[in-house]
C-alpha cells in the first residue's frame, strides 16, 4: 500500500535584508514574495507608509525610481507601489573599485499599500520625502482613484477635470463619447 503524503505547506517568504532591518527597528510590515527579478517586496499599512519610507530614505534608499498603481481585478484591491533604490551604494562600490563592474546592481526594494476597493482610497503622499512622487501620485489618482493626502496639487493629470471614473480600473465602463466643449 503506497504511503500517503501530506499536502505541501505553503512556505512564507523568507525575510530579505530590508525586511530584517525594518523588523529590527520595530517597524511592522508584511513580507511578500520577491518579484520576478528577485527584488524584495514589502506590504505596508497606509498610515505607516510615510514613517517606513522616511526610515528607508534615512538608511540610504534615497531615490524613488517609480510610483504607480494597479487593480487586482473586479472586486479585488487597488494597490499603490513605490520602488526605492539605494544609489549611494553604487557610488561607494564604484569608488572602491575605480570602475563599475558589469554585474553591479543597486539595492532595491518595493513597498506596496493594498486598499480595499470599497473602503477609503486615500493614503499619505510621499511628496514631502521624494519630490519625484508629484506627477506619479497624480497619475495614480487620475487612473485608479487612489487619493494622496497631503499632496500639494491633488488634481487630475491626464484626463480632463470633469472626467467621470478612473480609466485603468478593471471595472471601468468607458463612456460612448466625450464631448470636447472647446473643440471649435
């Protein structure tokens, strides 16, 4: 009679160096699976985003490479993500070796804030920490409807001010037409 094997347990992702450091500093967060390139991904609650981002910036993650959003699908969550890079480590490595090795990669981390579609879709802006968040947060608001509290210019960026809805949500219904009022 063949032996029965128990179903394989789903292993939690192993904490990466940034997650380990955040835990040692007392910052609560969720360790998520690394992305397809192996970059560490960390889930953060919206109220703690500015504190964790400030701590990461103080530890050397001084460049906001990208901020954006995405929709997990109808009925799913909306996500705001921040891709941070530690550029100082590249400069230190280049100085130490007098040239840039071909395999040199900067330290990177991605923060994600998950928002329930039917809940409050507002998170604190990181504009005060990273000026590059300005237009990126505005685009995320414009396309997904995620608001950024404390942003100095909280208005649409790509769509007309009177546009109804958020075009990159997966449950968005496109209007039949949009009348240009100043077309003539």
